[in-house]
């Protein structure tokens, strides 16, 4: 079987996903197209006509992000009409899943050169839009799911509260983690560590949601974000520790990676940056919902024949501080290796783009530190999770 290597990766700076954000006036198809053009332009001699497919991830596939937005982005990027595109949805892990599909296709011989990408414009297609029917939020699971879970599924913010309760995570610890994420991300920009992975757009050159001055004291003053009597009646006292400060913001952004074989890369004079070593996905409790990253990590390590100690850098998506802290407590991973340049709490979480963004950042961390193995994992709505191990080459 052939290998699958990443030869280039790029992301936009992440913008605030609300009116007034840097990308609020940019159609999500054009946002997506920007990274497709940027990533191909970085590879000498690559004619877009040679790309076998573009696999893109998007969560809210409705409105301006509907109708297979990846195919539309291919056309908007100016690629030949012969280049296909498809859009996948594994919720927040959509573009991480796109990378898995791309690597699997290359390894199997179905593709020679493929792009894995993702986009989300939360300023133009707000979170939850895909579940709206006639202006009202619908229960989209159907009667069989409702029968299996008679209390109904719950919002992710409540899941984050349940995780904080189960793992005995204090409000102070959540806020300390969030403040650290902002400081690490601010330091990464200040020291130029993100410069090589970013393709600026619309005058935005750095991630827009980072707050360098965030402190635990400032975060402690924020009120709970999800306090609601409905959930109090269902679950009892949650102590309401999850706030806007220790949750990821809403954002706009896009990212893309080019995947091929090491043989093709050598023939074309492209440097293989990393091999997609092992990728997996798991299902988990849809009520706790965001804890799938724990079994996903165990599964991907077992499949790879590696241990936690073999991993030199981790990117664990910071949907909420409680998610990463529970993962740290369960796995015993070294916090100094986790999200070393900050995470989604600071950089932002443009849902469908986040998996590709994490992979792009992880490549940079391994290049800079000389580490061999990197592991990224992503919690997802519905109680699923992706985990991927990449191996730096050269």
C-alpha cells in the first residue's frame, strides 16, 4: 500500500464570527476558495488540473454554505471545471475527517494528489442554522432517537458543565486554562511562529479573537453562559462553571492541506512534511458528548502501535476548557506538550475548518521543535471524536 504525506498546509487568520468581524462581508465559498488558491500556489509546478479531488468539511451546510460548498469553492478558486469537490460533515471534526478521507484515498490509489480543507463562516451562517425549520429550532433526530434518549439530547454547553462536574474541575482551573491559552497564542504571534502557516485575507494578518491581556481575575468576573432552569431541573445543581471566557468563541476561517504520496512528492521536488500515520474515529456517550476524545486517543495510539510517551506534540481542540482538562486528567499527557501555541479558546473555533487548522498548526510545531509524532483529536456533537497521528518527515 502507498503512503500518504502532507506536502503543504495553510490557513487563514481566524476572524470573529459576528457582524463587524474581518470576514463578515466575505461569502463562505470565497473564504474557502482563498485557502485552495493559497495552498496550491505554494507548491512549485502544481497545476490545479492535476488535483484529483477536494474534500472539504463544513458543519452548517445550509444557506450560503449549502449545495456542496466545496465544489463551489473549487470553481471560485479558478480551478479547472474538471476538478471535483465534495463536502463532509462530522460536525466539528469535519475537516479532520476530510484529511482522513484524503489520506485513505491516496493510500488506496484512488487519488494521486488531493486537497483536504474546511470552512465555516459563523458570522454569515450562525451556529445552529442547519437545525432551523421555518425560523424554529427542530429536533432533528427523529422519533427513534427521541425514544432512545427520552430526556432529549442537550446543548454542548451543558455537556461541558456535566464534564466539569464529573471530573471535579473548579471554575478557577477552567479560567486558568483559558488564560494560558490566550497567553500562549499571543506569544506565538509575537514570536512569529504562526507566520508561515497563514495566508492573510481582507487585511487580517493575525487571529482576531486572541486577548493577550486575559487574566484569571478578568475571566472570573464573567457570568455563566449556559445557566438555565430547564437543565437545573434535569441534572440538579451543576454549579455553572462554564462561561464565555472558558468556552471557544464563534469564528470565521478556512484551512487546506495537500496530500499525495512520498514517491510523487520526490518526483515533483516537493518536501513531504509529514506522513498521515494513523487516523480513527469513535462514538461515545451523546449526552456527555464531548468526551469521545478520550477513547479516540486510546484507539489511535493502539492502532499506531505507539504510546502516549511517543507523542511529541498534541493538538486537542479547545471547544471548552473542561474538555481538554478532562482529557488531560484521563490520559495523563504532559500539559507542556498540549496546544503549545494556544488553542481554540484563544485562536477561535471556525467549526468546519478547525480540524484542518489544528493539522496545519501541528505541522508547524513539529517542524519547529523537531518532534517526530504529533496527535490531534477533536470532540464533536452527537458524541463522536476523531484522532489522527502524523509523523514528521525530514
